[in-house]
C-alpha cells in the first residue's frame, strides 16, 4: 500500500492511498467519525479503473488529523480483532 499526503492545511489533510479501495477506507472513515474531534471524514475513488483513493480528514478545535487517523486505525484494528474472536467462538 502506498500512502501520499497530497494536501495539508491546519486541521485538514487529504491522503492518497494506492492499492486500497472501499473495504479499508470505509472502515477507517467509520472509525474516524466516532471521534468527536473529527468534523468531517470521507473518501473517494478517483475512477473505478484507477488504483487510487483519497481520504479527507477535517478536525475541530485545532486537533491534529494525523493523531485522529492513528487513533482511528487502532480502533479499527481492535474491532477486527474482536470480530475474529467472536467469529471463531461461533464456528
């Protein structure tokens, strides 16, 4: 996976992801939106045939979008671990 920050402003970033689509970015977006300091989080695929997606993060209260992204990915990882544990119990 390639990640490239294509735009950075105070309280805002746009990061381009290569090799990732809706599956990962939807999970990250959902985790970001659980953070009350995140004003807006979303993503777009630039074109269905292109292997790139752009993630947008805008923060409230002067908070750092990089910190929010790290927290969101850790949260997503925890959710996936819980899912795997529960799934294994049920099978």
